[in-house]
């Protein structure tokens, strides 16, 4: 009798601790424009873990990373769909490829420019179809970012914009920035770059043209190449405003926008809700509830800039 009880306890213990078979795991796919070491990938995994999803126990996370090559995204999206994932999280520029790959598998946007203006969804409140998620409002904030950068100068006359025309979100953002420039009476110089090798020439062009500062559209290209961008900004002593605080933490001058890590955590919660049975069509696309102006005072001093008191007073955080 004792032996039978002991055997039963062993079986129970094995059933609790043994990993689930592949067909018992929740299958989540990740489509990423950047690489596997991208901080957003790490933040997403951490967020899933906080929600109780552990790879190999109750989660099978299938990842596809384009390493910055936009043209690879459609193929990688198709691979995820073919792998029978239950839901896909799309990071940044990967949204379009995911949308084109399937109308059935639920897609959660971790962060994207303005999906409504870009035609990815019908409306924010009722996105329709199989896609919802989080917007970082790149086009909505374009004119405001230009105005904030112009406040750095006593008279703002000429500003450059650095962008990659191959990224879907840039067209609308550029139009909104141009509208903001007309309103402010500022000459705007749009400089297109398609690879990291274009950056040195782009900065030289901006400086020769007499630009006072630069806006960098903070999409996939800028995120992947931010080290080189900030290196050239320091060499050319060029004030730059970015869309995310990551750049300012690493030595950039200014940023204005949402906390992207917060959006990624929200996307993980949406994944959880979909896996628990909620329909994507019932989940609205959410916009940031808080925007932050971050200024790196140390970088300002290195550039020979004195940040105006009014701008200092409006900053949410000053990095010394």
C-alpha cells in the first residue's frame, strides 16, 4: 500500500513539473524589424513573464528578426503564419508585413506611428479586422517636436529632418512636420537616408546648408543606427531632437514622446487577453496617456548651447 501511494505521489509530481508538449503551449509569434538583442524584444519577454508566461512551460515564442532589412519582413511574416502561431506581436515597421501576411491570425502592434493615418486600421476605437495595439503618435507629435526644437534658438530659421523614405510611417510624419514648419515660418530641409553609409553625407549636407538643428524621425532605421547618428551629431555639433528618450539616455540632446517600454508592456497585456479569448476587433488601439520632454544638459553644454529657462521649466526630466 505504501509503495502504491509513493508511486502515485511521484506521478503527480512529474505531471506538475514536467514541461508541456508543444501542442499544449500557447503559441506566440514575434515579428521584429530590428535584431534579437533589441531592447524592445527583451522588454516584451519580461512583460510576458510577469503575466505568468514562461517559455518551455506554458509558452512557445517563435521569433523572426529582420536585422534592419525591410525587404525581409514579408517572408518572415509568412513563416510565422505558417508556423500556426495563435497571435503575432509586430514591432515598429513590421506591422505592414504582418497585416499583409494574414487576415485571420490576431496581430498586436507593440508600437507604430499612427496606424489610422497610415491606413492600417479603420479607426482607433474600432480598428476592425485582426489587428489592434498601440500607437506612439509619430505624426501627431511631428509639429510639436519641431516647435520644441525651435525653442532652443533665439530665432529659428532653418531645421533639417533626417528620415528613411522606405519606412511606411515617414510619409505622413513628414507632411505634418512640413505643415508645422509653414506655421512657424521655418525653412525645412528633408534629408533622406536609406543606409548607414548615407549618414555622413546627410550630416555634411545639413551643416553646409546652414541648419540650426535636426529632427530625427525615430523609426526602425534611427533606432538601429542611433550610435552612428549621435556620433555624427557630436562631431558636427548639431542639436537634435528625437522621438524616444533612449537616445537622450545615451547622449542625445532632446526627446519628446511616449515611453515605448510602457507601450510594449501594454502589448503584452493585449496578447494575454487575446490568448484568454477576447477578440482583437473588440480591443481599441491605444495612444500614450503621457508624453515626456527629456533634455540632456551635459550634451547641451558640450554643444555650446544654453537651454532657455522656459524650456527647462517644461522638461519632465533633465539629465546631467
